[in-house]
C-alpha cells in the first residue's frame, strides 16, 4: 500500500463547477499535511496547509480527518487557471520527511 | 517564503558523465532537501543536506551516485554521477526552515536528459 494515495484523475470539469479531491495516508503518526499545486513543467507550489479544524482560503477548503487518515480539498467556482496537478503531501510520522501522493490532475474547460 | 535559485534549468548529458545542480536560497535554512521526479511520477526524496555534516540518504539512493555538498546555510549542490538514461528526470531542491513559514518551498527544477 502506498503511504499517500490519491485518485489520479483526470477530473474534467466545466468552469464554475465544484470539485473535490481525496487523499488517504497510512502513517497514523503523521503530523503535517499539505496540498501542493504543480503546473506542467513547473515546480510544486504550496497551495495550503491542512489543519485538524479545517481551513479555507478563498475558493479552496481543506479538511483533515485523523481518525480515518483522510484529507480532502474542495475547489469551488472552478477557474480555467485551476487546471493543474494537485499533490497531497504528508510528513512521515514525526520526521521532517515529506511523502508525496502521485497527484490528481484537474482540467477545467470553458 | 524563501526564494530558491536553482540551476541549470535543464541539461542534456552523455552517458557516463556527471551533472552538478546548484541551489541558492535567499535566507539561511537548516535543512535542504533534494528530490527526484521521474516522468509522470510524483516526487521522491533523495537526501537531506545539513550544513556541517554528511547528507542523509533515503533508501535506494547512495552517496557515490548522488554526492551532495552543503558548504553553508544558503547553498547546496547535488551531483548525479555516472549518468545513464534511467537518470533522466527532474531534480528539485527544497527548503523548510525557521524563516520560510509552513510547508516547503521548491526550486524551479533541473530537467536532465541523458543520451
């Protein structure tokens, strides 16, 4: 079993749609959780950290369920510019080492 | 967050040669990380570079193949040695330090093609 698992997609949605990505992780000792965005041929960029209480940044909402070891990202009112690969990232237990999911590709069409 | 300058951005190298990648950070950071992203894959940590000590390598990566230098708190190099076509990948450096805020910042990557 992979340490971090994501649905690879692609998710193909129209502009304005709401789309949700899910991620599960295997290490119950993990403490830090992130969503990164990676555009084609670019480096990953931090989209948001994920906290137990859930957090929202504009159109983006991230949630964490520690009991189920499950992380989600919700994007509302999708824009063309949201088209990218979204990486679920978890630290390895108590260490600084990051484990990357394989990414979920999002395509937003006009 | 920190700003990382990584170079070269891309290179095409002959088999058996080596490529050294540099990362310069605009602030002092405790740890620098080197990742590999193979075509169509996600990122895999190669090693962690700490200033003043040898790098710590992940399973499957060895110092002879991926020597790393970390001469100070703002700079690191990764060398990919004795290149083979299987080394064709994107290599990225990353930092997470006291001044960079939550999460990790990545360099823009080095796209290596071995011919």
